[in-house]
């Protein structure tokens, strides 16, 4: 069973985005291309975007959706 969490893109660093969730201590880096593909949000609009993260049973962020 997977869980859904609120997530936010802090900033873009090259081809990666730093993502935070309520359960993350440090930001997680996710490829920008993946976020654009999964959410449909343009690169220029990703920084600061609010997302929903789908988390697997083992705690891995497996998918992102628009919030």
C-alpha cells in the first residue's frame, strides 16, 4: 500500500530538483525531467511548486502529481 504526502520543490540545481516532504529531514534530489513528465509542470514553474508525492511501502518517492 502506498501513501500520499504533500511535497514542495525548493529549488532547481542543474538537472535536479530539491524536494521536501513532511517526513524528510534533508531535501531529496529528483531529476527535473521526471517531475516535468509526471506532473506536466514546465521547468520554469517548478521552483516553489506544491506537489503530491506517492511513497512506496519502503519509503521511496515513486511518483509525483500536481497538488
